[in-house]
C-alpha cells in the first residue's frame, strides 16, 4: 500500500510540474484576462493568442512567477497576427514573465502608461522580458499632436532586471515618451537592458516631452539606475532635441545607431554615465546632433559622428555645483544645469560635425575634462568655444588629430591650448569601412524580422548610407 501511495505522489508532482499551453481567440477575451491575472500560471506555461484582432482589452494584468529556465510566456500563435488595438492598460508584474511576438496597432493608453511593468507602487516586474513585439500608430484619437493637447507613454519600465529587445516602435504622434525608465526611492537600482530594438519615425512635436527613451527624471537624477541601452537603431526620431535623455546615474549607452534623427543623446541630469561606440549619421539634415554633456563623471568613448547639423559634441556651462545631500533643491533646483567635471572624452571621430565647448548661461565652467585621442575631420573645421578664456582652462587636449583639407587651419586656431593638443594629419583611411561595419552591426540584428515596415526602413538605411 505504501509503495502505491509513493507512486501516486510521484505522478501527481510530475504532472503538476508539467507546463501547460492555453490557447485563446478574440471571442475568449474574458477567460484570457482572468487567467493572465489570476496568479495561477506556473513556470513554463504558455498563453497563446490565435490570429485575429483583440480590441479594447482595457485593463489587463499579466502576473505569475516563472523561473529562468521556464519563463511564463504570453505570445502570438503566429508573430504579428494577433493584433491588440483600442483602449489598453497592460500591467506586467511578477518574475520571469515574457511578452512575445504581439502587434500593438492603433491601441492607446487608458491612463498614463499603455504598458506598465508594475501593478502598483511596491509591486513590480523582475526578470521580465518584452521581445519581438511591435507598437505602431498607437495614439489616442481624443488627444492632439501638439504640446498641451494631452500625452501618454507607450512603455513604463519599472522593477529590476527587465529586458526589452528586438521590438519595433514607430509613429508616435501624441505627446509623451515611447519608453520611460521610472526610478523611485524604493525601486531605482534597475539593471534593465534595452537592446536590439528599432525605434522608427517620430515627427517633430514642437515642445518638450517627446523623447524616445528617458532614464529617470530630474527629481530622481542623483540615484543609480544602471540601465543598459545597446545595439538599437533610432531612425528619423525627431520628436524633440533629446532622443535619449539620461536623468540618472551609472547607465551605459553603447553601439546604438542614430540615423537622420533631429536630436541627440543627452546626459541631462545624473553622473557617471558611459557613452560608448555609438554612431550618428545626420546627412546634414536640420536638427541632427551628436552628444550633449552636462554634469559629472561621464565617459564619452569611441563614438562616430558624421554630418550632423547642430553639433557633434556640446559641453555645457553649469549654473550650480553638483548637488549633495545638503543641497537646498528649492534654491538650486535639480531641473537646472550643474557643472561639467571629471569627464573623459576620448577616441571619438567627428566628421563634418562641430565641437561646441562652453555653451549656455551660467558661471560654473567645465573642470577637469580630458579631450584625448579624438579625430576631428571634414571639409571645414567648426570649432565653437564660448568665453574661451574662462572655459579652456578646464580642458586638457591631448594627442588629438586634426585632418582638414586646409592643414593651415590648425595654426590659425586662436587658442594655444587647443593647438598644442592636436596634430595636423592627412585624412585617415578606413573611415568608410568603419562606418559600414557599425551600421551593418545595428541594422541587420535589430527588431522583429517579421514586420514589413521595419524591413522597409532597414532597406532604406542600407541603400542610402
């Protein structure tokens, strides 16, 4: 008898551990929502959406506790064939959950964030993933496309160790961000990864609040996020002058491609961020830009910036010193500009793109900025130094290369501190190959390969580089 009981117990445990696949069609929405939000899904379970349009889902909770080797997956049966549209508030929270191959088309947020990685304050997502999904043309028809006509965010990323990868985002017209990394006092060491996504066209918005990615806010800017943004494409992302706005500390932004996008990568608030091996191709279009540096401890390394119209690199003057625990933020608001200090700018290439040092109002000049081993080249040197007598003592120029058709332009630079830190050289070989390799490494590895609009954009970049 005891032997039979042991066998039955073993079988029941084994059966309980087996993953289950649940399949739903558009007519099964109530049952699907009940299952996704019940908390009963087990590691390895899969929720499958059959082809069709799932309209006005409104509030949906996707929760559960998967494990690393057996995430809980909510996916389309056929990538892109399950279309979610209309009013939506999707809340993802729990552990090791995965959203896969879904198409969000002409959906819009009921509240602030259409997809939010939390249930409520204190209940977040951890080790969750959104992969192979598309968000396209998701704009609330009741809101306008200009400032003060309403806004909403597409994705609010909260919690810890979450990943958004191989997705496509395009055609946001209503105000608000495509992707916001939220920090709060109880949840700010994020360790998120945003990689291999294609961020497509966003038309000029006409005001602030139209960034593609923002990491933090001014009020959370002194906290560490440790988010990585890597291997993404930003194609014609022209909502405002900050495509990526970094407003927190210890983030890494590397190997991204910014192509014909009117805006730049901006370290707006926060410190100790790494800007590495990014590529900016502007084709001389109005508003295209490179990297803007504010605050302290940043590393700007091995970036390639070509034919941008506004600036290749801008280092701003500060209004206040770096905030401390004793800083009265009512008198020295975190929304202001703080001194640039202890910044390393090295091994970057600026091709037909300007250097702008000391721009902006304020009295806190850049301090201890190392500008070393950079290549500054093109047809005509554009070097803008504002209040040079005050600004330049804060820079160390070391072993840079100056390669312009008129080599005599270097001796003509009126600042001895700059001249002594550059060597006049012939235009180096291999820049075109370097550019091609970097673009290829991005455009052929990003996004959901099943989405036709993304493939068309990739082909455009490939043909017009």
